[in-house]
């Protein structure tokens, strides 16, 4: 029988599932599914040779699982959220080498950073990108967290406003979203919304999806396009890659520990599957065109492809980019890697194709 | 330091690779890369709850690793390549229930199956899809192997010609490709090439890529579009998911054993990285628009996304679809699963968008 099953599967010639179930159904069920849980044995994972030397270096770095402790005091929270001098130096150097200006501006009472290319091409003069940073809803803000905003402003040669939204412990859900939406409401009166793109990675990727969903609910203007990088679209441990890519992902490693803690701290008691927290449970009807970016080792691979499918099911133009060997967010970490240029290039081209150019 | 690294990675705020390397570079290198090989510990993998009940059933089926022995005699080869009565019954039932006709036809000396929908919509009357089956270059032919041809003819409501190409042990490389190209040369004189799409899954997915590359090399007509499902684009064990998804993929399981044997039997001594065997090493310049389909657990996830990147680098319109929790080819196994309808629907829409309609 096994040979037949293999044949069927390999040539996609036989719907063999019925027999398969009979073969395994006497095991114990688990994982929320009716079917038995499999054990994947220990195995070796080399750094792939199918990516650039620069990206190999990025992939070779592996965080220890659960090495990131939740702060236990105000001082620890402050230190976490301030970022490090090395981060600030790194992003400042990058920004200056790319010829971008940075200005702090308070919009609708919310701290923002405005990142401006030196010579904006005519086509982009009336365009704007609105950015929300990542960091599990609990860190990643401040000037030291403007790396994505800087690299995307450079790749697109477009002005970026990055929202430095409020965070726990003082400001759990919905403060971050309230801040981002408050900024959007103002920005949408100053720049034609059809000339605006939203972008973000990880938590920021989820937030831009949530922002569009909330704009639709609240009958606010929508941006012309969205770039959601490996979005944390499901804050609960739901989705196959939370299991299949656990410990394969060198950045996030696993759901248990930091990620789960951050989700619960931000949610403040609200169900993690609430569509205001996890956009995958919301509706994607009427969404703007969206580009999604992830990697084959990403713990959020399922978060990304599930979002892609939901968008496609809602007949939204949605483009999926998956980078070889890449863990969470690694496609955007090292601006010297050709894959980073490629990923930002795809995003820039997608936004350029969808954003309007006229001054009103 | 670890907290800083995590911060950097999670918010994509710091290029931390340089320090990472310093931390691990004293380990032994391996896997063809300069960097140390990681060990991924044993872990549990439940059937995902984020897919339909029908697809959960498909995913719950798991082949034992290496259960597929290479035939040791002519009789064993014949049995393998004949398929089973159950497969034939299954595909015949499906075909009849979908109202499709089947005709055997010899084209350019090559056995083919012509699958014809009962009432072809006007828009598709002058269109044709050319199909090459999967099966590791060593099985999957004959009428019992026409499942993909049947399901795609139904999804597209377009006539399909499926090439029953010659296979090892009597006919190793390049017989399969010679047969497919001989059929294409004839078909291209009978139907306007701009009205033709190529499609295939697995080995068939690789073959349609190789066919387009060879058509470009030999200055033959190109089809209007290609659908390559989880293509075996690299016959060598190169690509991250050969490692990361080993034993996670419930269908192919791993490279070692059957897959490697089939590759070597087909290649007949030719280097597995020869671009006539592994299209990833060929050029994609001038390619027709291509849709690629895979799943998050697919052993060929890297084969698929590497191909997607190569196409995009060559400025080819290329659409990537990745299905949640799906192992090799499982998106197309069970025609009752909504995900199968979705995947075939994406492919049908892509082909419809690119194929011409006029009779010449």
C-alpha cells in the first residue's frame, strides 16, 4: 500500500487521504486537530549556500531560544525601549551614508520621525510612506528603531513618517493602534491618500493590516498600497510554522517565552484572537493592494501565507515574496546583502506601481 | 549582548551578523557553507487547524521515509510505471464526473492523452494547455497518471494534451525532454503558441521550465504562460528546504533514498547541476509569465522560491502561491479540498490572463 500512496502523492494522481487516516487514526490526537501529532526527529541544519555571502552571515547568527526576558522593573522597561547606543550609531551611520534627513515631529499628539531623502524625484514629491515599527508591541521605538524607515525611504526615494507609538507597560492595547490611526487621520488630510503607502515589518506588518481594517470599519481614507513584512497576523499560537519552524527560525526561535509574553502584555487580557489584535481574524474585503515578504525559515511563514491567501480570497491584488533560508525579518537586516536590495526593490516597485503622483 | 542581538533582529534595526559570526565561528563548518551546522532538536508537529478539514486529512497522511524502493527488475519497473488499478479507477471516476473526454493520440511519435471538456467556452476554443506529469522522471505516466491533466482541464475548461514521455531504465535523460519538445514543436504549428500554456507539478514543474529554456535556446516558439507546481528545479541536494523541511514534508520526506536514486537514474551520469537537468542553473531571460505553487512544509519549498527569485531577477512576471501546512504537491491531491479549488483557480486565472484567444 505504501508504494501506492507515494505514487499518488508524488504524481498528484490519487486522493489518498481517506486511506491515510485509517492508517494513523488510532494514535492519540493533539495540537487542536483530530489527527495525531507527529514527532520530527533531531536533525542538522547547515547555513544555506544558495544565498549571498552577506546573507549567509546574517543566517549564521542564531539567538538562543527564550534569551529575551520580559522586563521586571520600570528601569528594565526603560532600558529595553531606549534601544542601545550601538543601534543608534548603526542607524545614524546608515541614514547619513544614504543622504537622508531626520526630523522629530509631533503629529496629533504622537511622536513621529520624518525621514526625508535629499533629492526626491519628481514622481515622488507628493507621495508619502507611513511606517510603524516592529518589536513585539513592547520595544523597537525611538530613533534607534528607525532602521526600516531609513532603508525604505532610501529604496523608494520617498518621504517616510514613522510613528513612535506608545507601548506597554504603561500603554497596552489599543494605545499603539490609536496612535497610528491618529497620525493617519492627520496625514490623510495633508497628502492625497491615493499617494500614500503603509509599511511595516513583524508587529509593524500586523499593524499596517490592522490600520487598513480599522480605516475600512471607521470609513476613513485608505492608502493606495500596503507592504506587510512577515506580519504578526495571529498573536495566538495558531498557524503551522509556529510548530514546523520552531527553533529553525534563528531570530524568533519559538512562540513560547518572549513572543507569548509580549502578546499577553500588549493584549492586556483581550483575547489574542480578537480581530483588533490579530488581523487574520478580521476581514480583508476592500483592501488596498498588498505586498507580503517572508523567508522559508520564518516562524511567521504561516502568518504571512495565511494573510496572502485571505487577501487573495477577498480578490485583493496581493504579491507574495519568500526569501530562501531566511528567518524572521532577515531579508531586511543587512543593507549590504543583495537579497535586502532585492526585497526592498520589490517593495519599492510595488508601491511605485500603485501610488498616485498628482498633488491632489 | 544577546538582548541587543535580539532587539536588532526583531525590529530589523541592527545589522548584527558580524558579531554573530564571531560568536559561533569556532565551531566546525559543514553543509558546504563556511558556517557551523546547527542541530534542530526533536519536536512535535500537529496537523494544522488553519486548513480545511479535507486538507487536514491530506496532511495527516505521512509516508514512511525511504519507503519507496528503486525497482530491481524489469517486472518491478513495469509494475511501477503501469500505476495501480485504484489510481486508474480514481482518475477515471474524476474525469467522468467532470464531464471530460479522454483520447489517446500519438504526436511526433510520442504517446499523448488529449483531455477535452465537454462544452469549451468560446474564449478557450483556440487555446491549449500542454501538460507533463510528475513522478521523479521514473513513473507517473500512463492513463492512471492523468489526474493533474484532468483536474486542470476541468478548472480551466480548456483542452489539455498530456505527454506520456519515455522514462528510465530504458530511456534516461534526455528522452523525456526530447519527447516533450517533439510534441511542443508539432503543437506549436497547430495552435497559436500565444494561446498555449505549459503546466506540470514536481518533475513536471521542472520539465515545463526546462522546455521553455530549451525553446529559447533552440529559437522555437514560447508558450504564453507557464504553471510550475513545486518544481524539482534542482536535482542536487542544494537548497535550504532539503534540510529544513526534511521529514517535515509528509510526502517526499527527504532527499536521501528514492529522490536521489531517481535523479541519478534519470541523469545517467550527467552532473545533477547540469542546466539541462536542473533549470535553476539555466537562464530565465525572456521567459513567459510563470505562476509557481508550493506549501510551507514542501521539501521543494526552496526549489520553488529560488525559481521565483530567479524569474523576478530576470524581470519576468512571476506569481508565487504558498499554501499553509502543505507538503509536496498536496495542494492538488484532493479535488474536494477548498484549497485545491483555490490553487487551481489561481492557476486558471493566471493562464486566462496571459493566453491569447484568437484562432491565429
